[in-house]
């Protein structure tokens, strides 16, 4: 099924979750692009299903929304990573881009805000920057090596043809001029050199970069003009959400909302979520959606928080069980969590830890879940629900 079409627009994009005007949000999970009605919890998927159906064949690691608010781009990992451009309301493919071999991943995607271009940054050894023309069958217009330092976040200017990319050593501005991509390193102006973890624009020539310490660096052109001590820990999202408001969220679990005052930000309000924030967006109705590192998407409206999506966040899901009355579903996996969902209401209900005491870490290369950050005693392989009392039984690794 397809989500109903609407003439209403979404608000501006966030890192991994988008809030549309009305009841819809857009986010990725594994190899799927998902459109979800936050009221009914009904979901529509781009990808999955039949083998011949268009879609990603590996995990999605990047997502962006076109300025017209109707088109989504998603990029995945792979030996030849794929970028799909698809229609948000019909969840149907529009175009497909295949990156060269050994690109590893389409790590970052940025739609141009003023024309039909899309920028893709690969996760290869050179962090190659590719520029494609959507209006000309996604023709490759230009490409340039980005250097050996991995890009952590990137964002397109709302005006001129340039993007800003940040990494653990600094900030780089990429300009498309005369058929070439040219880079210029931004100047910190006596501010400390640090790892930059997020970026978002205030206006065409003014942008904000978050740091691993929780500070916000405000740049004009290619020079830093101001810093703000905003958070404790890495800033996961820095984003302008309308003409007057800017938001930031970080490892301290705090979402801050700022009034935009020229080239400056003045804090207006803040909200505590208790988990590391990696994505956030604001709807035109004044509500927010926040994505956390631990796999939750939370809706905030009028001071009230409601979990829209709750899932596993590390390794793989190994066990699934359905209750005798078909009302609840329980899952377990590599992330020290047992999750319980309502089948009828199509929503997350609760979760608990597999083991609160952390045991020895598994040596890399040994066992099916050696890539998980959790030790074997906090991983579970199978789960069942006791028919008589509803208790959950699981087998640990």
C-alpha cells in the first residue's frame, strides 16, 4: 500500500529522521526506507519484498530530502554502493546511482537546494566527492578526491552551489564552479582545533558545526566568527528547522532550540531525552521528532514525549516470539535487549536488559556476533513466551 498523497510540505531535513507536516515521518532501517503514519503506526516501505523489486541490497547509511519535499535519497554500503532516489508519497523509485567498485558506502548524500544536483560522498580511501545531475538521468558531472580523513557530516548550502563537510580535523567547503569541484579549508580563527561532528546552515553563507566536546562553531564564509558552549559530549545534529529556529542535539541527551538572530543563536528552550541524540527535526505544527543512538524515535509535542519507534540498535536480531493470543511480539538480539511490541496497535511497548552485568568481550573473529559491542552474556539467540503466565524465556549466547 502507498501513503495517501498530500499537497502539504514537510519541514526541513534532519540527519536520520524527517518530520512531515501532519502525521508522517520518514527514516531508514537496515535496507529499507520507511514512511510512517505516527498516528496509526502504519508503515510503507521502499525496498524489501520480491527480489526483482527495486531497493537496496545492504544497509542504508545516508538519507536526505529534496527541497521540493516529495523526493527522498538513500545510500547504502556495498562493494558497489547504491543510491536510490524515490518518491516519498508513492514509495516508488525515480532514479538509481551505482558508485564505483571499492567505494564501500554512499556515506553522505546532499541534495542541492537551488538546482537539480545531488552530492554523494563515498567511504573509500580518498573520501571521494561525486556530483550528479538529477535532471539529466543522474549523469556524473564532477568528482574529486576528498582526502584521507573520513567525512562525519555534510550539508548543502540553501543558496549557492556549495556544500560544507566536517571531519575530525576541521571543516571543508566544496564549491562547484566551471565544471569542477574545488575545496577550501575553513579557518578556525584562534579557536581550538577539534573533531567536528555535525553541520547545518543558518543562511546561504553562515553555517554551524557541532563538535565532539559539545560546542557550536558559527562560520561566516570560510571563517569561524563565534563559538557557543552548548552541550556536554558530541553534537549529533545541528539543523535549521524554519526561518527563525535552529536546533542542536547531543550525547548529553538534550535537544536545544534557538532563535536565529542574524549570525547568532539565542537559546529559547531545551528538552531532556536521557539518551544520546543523533537526529532531530521539527514539524510546522511546532512538534519535534528525535532519533536516539539506542534505536528510538520519540515524538515531542506540548512537553509530552511519546515513543513512535523502538528497536534493536547493535548487532543482529536473532529471536522472535508471538504470544498465544497474537497480541504481543517479543524479540531479542545482540544489544542486551528484549523488546516487546503490540501487534494490534503496531507499536513499541517496553524493553528490558538481558543481563545487567557485563561479561568478557568476545575476541574479534570468533562467533556469529563478534562485531557487536556487547559481550556474549548480554546477547540472546532465541526467545519464547510462556503460554500460561506470559513470562519471557530466552537463551543467552
